[in-house]
């Protein structure tokens, strides 16, 4: 595995490669990222990972400075999984002040975009730059950032980029908490509470599978339950998988998304639900 930090050296290294599978990250890698790297191997002869904490996608009061940077440990984890790690400095990615941006679709102003103005524009801009630099055949992103994945699919399709986008399943801790680099900001007691987010989404999913169609009420109840336990809720929302607009009753393929803060940590999670997929209903445990 090689670590490369300049665009010119990366381009020279990848010139002769047949098929390239690419996993962009901001580093501080966990099992969710490593799973994407393993999946990438199925799609490309050469697997490239990038590690770049992108300043454009952080707001002025967000955690850009604090975001964990663990390049050496990350490279150790990637040693046997990828062929090339692209780890540019900020100056390499943005040698001049960025004045050309990707304008993401309107859904970028909802959900996480409502709480983080400009975030998806900064994210889409760096992802487009990285795709242009690496020129992969396939690029993989985690489904934990569901809205991000949706927006990437939109601009890749609308800007006719010659790359296939693949979503990787969310990897969870044993108690169900979705893995995230930001989980390490949680205190011990917050970590114990954090599982309530995925439990809430699972309970909503069960309710929908059992016939609940009053999504407004379902969202409100979930949001109230989180607030009652001390969470600051950004949103809990039932949406169509296809366009991420608020779910309409006739749509069978839904996704329930939530973002909420515990202390200083903002956590995200989501679950997909397909109505009519009876095998999705897990019977309640038998009480003895
Ligand atoms: O999901 C992330 O880690 C980042 O948003 C991404 C896609 C690497 C762009 O900076």
C-alpha cells in the first residue's frame, strides 16, 4: 500500500490501472469504513481510499478543528485492504480560494441541510473534485449518511459523471449504535444513552410495518421521547427512499431518518422500511 499526498503523483500512480474502486473518507476509520474498503475490492482491481478532512463542509461553529485526525493509525488499518491512500493537505485540494461549487438539489436544504447550512454544497464540491482526481469506475459511500449518498447519486447522474455509486450497509456496535467517528466525543453516560436513537428508529419501523400510516404523529412521538430523555432533536422524518421527500402513503419504499444531539455530539441514523415485505417483521421475543 502506498500513501500519496499530491494530485500529480496520484494521477501518475493510477495511470496504468485497469479498474479503480474508490472510498472517500475523512479518516478516523472504523469498521464501517473498513467494510466499504472490503466491498470496494469486489469492484476494482485497484482500491483507492482518500483521507481528507474537508473544511468546506464544516460550518463556522462546527467541529472542523476538533475532528479526529489519525492518519498513521488509519494507514495501518488500511495496509492490507487498499492499494493507495490519497491523503492531501488542504493546500493541495484548495490551492486558491474555492469559488466554483456544486449546487446540490433542493433536498440538500432539508434534514441535515437545515441544521448545517452549506454542508452539502461543501461535501458535493469535494466529492466531485475527488472523483475528478481519482477517476474511479466505482465509488462507495456508507448508507449511514443517507442524505449524503442521495445527493451524491443526484449530482453524479445529473452531471453525467462516468462512475457507479454504491451504498454500503451501516455497521453497528453490538447494542445497535451506528458506528461513527463522532461517537468518540460521547461521555460514558452519553454512550449508554446513544443506543436509544437506533431503538427509536427500529420501533418506528416496526410500527410502519404493522400498518401505522400517520407518519406525522409517529415522528412527533419519537421526537418527544428523545427530547424527554435529554436529546436535542434536529429531525425525525419518514421519507421516500427514491427522492427523500416526505413519505407519501402510497410509497412502499421508505427510509426513517433522524439526527439529534446528546450533549455536544450530533448523532445520525436511519433505517430503510419496505412496506409489504412481511419477512421484515421480526416476531417479539417469547417471554418465559
Ligand atoms: O462521509 C464523509 O466522510 C465525507 O462527507 C466525504 C464523503 C468523505 C466527503 O468529505
